[in-house]
C-alpha cells in the first residue's frame, strides 16, 4: 500500500467534515497539484460549494495568469480572509490587491 493510499481517504474525510461543520463552502486557494492529496470528486460531491478564485492580468489586450501573481494573490486573499474575519462569501468580492479587483465568477483582474 502506498502512503498516499492510506492518507488520501483520511485527509478527504477531515476536509469534508471541517467544511461541512462550518457553512459547507470551501474557498480553495491552493494550487492544482495539491488536489491529489484528496479524493477531489468526493469533495465536490459532498460539500455545498467550492469557490476557486482566479487572478488574471490584462496585457496587450489579452488576459494571462502569471503564476507569480496567482500565488501572491492567493496568499494575499488568505490574509484578507483572516484579517477581516470574512465569514460571508460575498465579503470576498471586496478583496483587492496590487490592482486586482473582482470582475465576475470569482475572477479577479488587474488591468
């Protein structure tokens, strides 16, 4: 048995239980690669909702997602949630950082 085969169900259970004990909404601010720690299909099925903010920069008329900005903004949003004790999802729309502002569908853009 691989280590991941042992831990994955336990981590998935803990995540789902924690999210559902709160309001059932998961604000996912980690990178795609960390999803493999969980049974993501099960997480999607068993929590009420998942919000995955994305961060884009308008450059030469096109939107790009520079990984450095995405990582920095995810960290800044984490700080925003903690410092503002943001317990309502709508509060996240007020997040702004280094010119990034909410547009729609949990997309933040810096023009």
